C-alpha cells in the first residue's frame, strides 16, 4: 500500500493534519461504510470527508485503512488531490489502534494537533472543521470536541500536548480515557451542525440519515 506524503503548510505556521478512521470491518452495516454514498449519485463517505476536511482548513489528510482493503485504496487513488493512505496492521484491535497508526504517520516537527473523525460521519460541514481549528488557534485547549445541543460527537482535535497520553491509552478503553481525563480543560465546542452526532452503524441508520434534509 503506497503512503502518499504532503507536508505543505497552507498560509500559516499551524499544522493540523486530518485523520479519517476507515479501518473498521463494518460488521453491523454488512458492507463497507467508507464506500457508502452520501446520496445515490454522490461521492462516497470517505471521499466526502476528505473534501470536507480540506475545505475546512486542515493541512494534510490521512485515511487509515486495513492493508487488505483493496476497494478502499482504489477509491482513494482516483482522487486528484494527494492524500496519504495509512495501513493499520492491527485493525482487529479496535479504533484506538487506527488513531495511533494515523497519529504516528502524521506526527512530525511542526504538527500542532491532529483532527480525528470516523469515516461514518460524512455529513459534517466544512464550517464545523473551520470552527474547531479557529477555537484551537484562539484558546489552545488540549482537546476540542464538537458538540450539538449538548451531545458530544466528532470530529475531535487532539493537541500535541496529549499525543503521549493517546499512545499510552488502554486499547480496551480507547481515546475516551484521554478525553475524560481532560474534563477540566478540554473545550466542548457547540456547533450548529447535527451531523457531528450522526451514528451510522446499521442499514436503517444509513437510510434514515441519508434521507434527512441537510
């Protein structure tokens, strides 16, 4: 699996790569969630998310995938914009393993934070991404978590100050342990975007959410 690299910083010194977690097995959906379409004639979930992250202002996009997911790799190779595909050899160990794979690939001198989202949140707006990045620039919290009417969701931004904590986190608990440990200083950013709390795990979830007016 080719790893595509792009270190350009677009217009400022703040480097925040976006990481899309797409190495799951989609067992409850019964087919790849990454390759579902946001509408019958529209882009796939993964393609939509990559476009949204770039439009929202991230400096680089990485998609974490299983090494054997050839269909997903082919989908990503059709994009005109270069992204990085990060293989997760430990995908069977859960979502934290994908986050760490993405973090290790993204981390280099100059990276201030990572912005993480699962692939099954494709309807998040670019304005939401921009709001998270702006809040981080202005207030410098260790974690920025998108919320909608008090419900927390995704994306979640993790500052460099918590990278070591993420790497030490229990595989059984995942990144939630780090988020909970920073209850006193994380920023829960309320946004006017119901898509941050979308939960698309089953076919009926997909049908309901895709049919909703956005």
